[in-house]
């Protein structure tokens, strides 16, 4: 006699999602699922890329780290960290006035500009992004380090360069992507341009750190309008 499987009312059985070995061949839904289940294939490595459409424009997204960032809810390490390969299509300031007071925690970039970009990302990506803890000095020449829980975030100086020139110490560790020697130059509208870091400049009250158009550590006045290459985790 055959056997029938009894299902409870309202119960839905779905097959486990499978992942393709080549990172770019997966949908963002598959990538999010693999990260949330901590089942990222070993073949998905730092430097892999995939396109994402944001507000009608296509952006290349890089894997810049594996098991680098801590989930803000204390559940462990995010399997992957992603960053725009080049700059977002609109430039922004860090603050409307020329100050780094309040540091990353209360700047306009974190409070206003990045949340507005997040709202334009694909729905499954918005829902899939998880907050991670980021360490940043408090600004206004303070060496005190604050922890923020972020969905979209900018990188700190040490996360890019592996050392500090203009920032306070204690703002994280270098991502594997940059440690491997990948370019720090990022393009905006096809040309290399300055892009913001979240690090306040430790030496004054008015600037945040940035990466120059030649890929070097630099800084810019907080109210200047420059490029954004944000990062995130699922």
C-alpha cells in the first residue's frame, strides 16, 4: 500500500534553496539566503562581483570581506561584506555645516543620505540587509570610539588602508579586498574622484577622511559634496 504524507492545515513545504558555485550566477535572493543561513559556498570569494540595479542604474558590487563584520544583534559574524565597486550616482556631503562634531554617529550621511539610498535598493535587498557594528571615533578631535549599528555604512581609514594617517585608532581592521592590493581608486561618472570615509579627521574639527582620486588617504571639509561608496552585509 502506498503511504500519504499528512500536512497540517496552512503548512507549506518548500525545497531548500540551492546556490551556484559561481557567485555572479546567483540571484540576490540566493545570496541573501546563503548569508542568513551561514551556508556561503567556499567558491564565493573576496573580489567576486555581481551587478545590482539601484534607482534604475546598474552598479557592480564587490565582496570585500568574509566573516569580517559582527552582527549588531550578537548572533556572530556576517559571512560576507559587500561594497560598491565604484561610486553611487549622486554625490553628498557628510554634514550640511562644516563640522565633524558628533562624528559618524550623528552625521547627515548616516542619518539622512544613506537611509534614502537604502530605500531605493531592490526590495529583497532592503529586507535582507542586517545591521552590523561599526567602530568610529566621536569627532571634534575626540579619540573616544563609539559603536553604531548600521545597515549601509562607509568604510573607515584603517578598513581601507590597513593603517591610519588622519583618523583615530580603533576604527576596525582592514578588509581582505584592500589587503590583497585591489585598487582604492573609485570612479564617478567614468572619472576617478574623491570618496568619503566615515572616519572624522582627528587633527581638526571640520573634516572627515576620504580617499583621493589617486587612491591615497586624504580628508575633505564635512560640508563639501563628494562621492559615496557604501558597504553592507546580509
